[in-house]
C-alpha cells in the first residue's frame, strides 16, 4: 500500500561490492519502472517513530519490480551503516520514487555520451551503461571512472567483464593507489587525463558527471575549460562542498 508516496520494499538480495559498500536488490510491488539515472528515497523508521531518510541512485532501469542500488558506507551515518552492515534478505523498508528527471539518459539522438564517475557516483552511470548496451548504443558511450584504488571500484567486475566487452570505452583513474603494472599517473584528474579520456568537445557529447561535490565541481570546471559547453554537462553530487 502506498502512503504519502512511500511504498513498502522487501530486501531480496545483498552482495558485497567493496569492503565498504554493498549491492542491494529490493522488491517493490507495483513499481512503475524508472529511467536510467533516476534515484529513490529510502526511509527507515525506529521503534520510537523517528524517521531517517536518504536518497540513493538506482543501478537498475526500465520495467520490473526489483530495484538495484549500491550503497557506500558513510562513517557515522544514520542509514548507510545499516544498509551496508546489517540489512538482510527478508527485511522491509520504505522507498519513494522514482525521483529525478534531469540526470537521466534515454536511447535516441545522435550525440555521443560521456559518463564520468567518482567513487560511488558510478551507480547511476552503470544504469546508463546498461541501458545503452541493451539499446545497441554502447559504441557511442565512454566511461571515465575515478577511484582511490582498484579495491574501491564498485561494479568493477561488471565494468570489466560486461560493460567494456559490449562496446563501452572505459578509462580508469586512480587517485591513491594503482594496480600492479599500471602505466598511468596516480592522483586527481587533471586536464590532460580528462582530455585523453573523454569525447572531443567538437563531437558535442552529452556529459553526465556524478560523485562527491568536490569531484563533480572540479571535473565540470575542467570540461568547460577544455571547451565543452556547460549546457551539455549534467551533474549529480553528494556530500559536503
């Protein structure tokens, strides 16, 4: 039953994504479907009636009643520690959505697509990559994924074994520690690294950037400096400035 926009959801599967993150699949009866890039609110209710609400991007898209999200634990958080450490299949919570109509991708159009993720910002971009490969549009999509180390990469195996082999061009960037044999630089994305990984401004790509606030602002500023029109850059951010 929907009350105030909130729908009951049942956890059907949990799986580790990294040492600090988890993939969750939630069954939601009557779910209307969602576009790639949309998000949901999750509400937890304590025994005393206190509510804690947080927003999470969806890695799933389209029709169906099972939603997928990946949650990175926030130290001292109210919701993410429970979702990463404690929630089990069969547990129930509440969701509201789908939410958001700006940071979304749908098949159609001729412009190439550039996805740029920092950390757990990969979640909605995985939904877009999945949608593009399912729509036979993977060749028009590039993904730049910046992580602290290879162990911190959520959806690492899927990106390597499914997304990239199906045609999405993937570039990895490491800010703290690179894997053995890495020939590139390690550190914050600079102009050279971004220029080498993304579509040329002349191609007028639709760009989607998602991650922590500082990362998103830095990347967006870099893209504009490199000649990408600000109007074609869509951003979604989380955390403090």
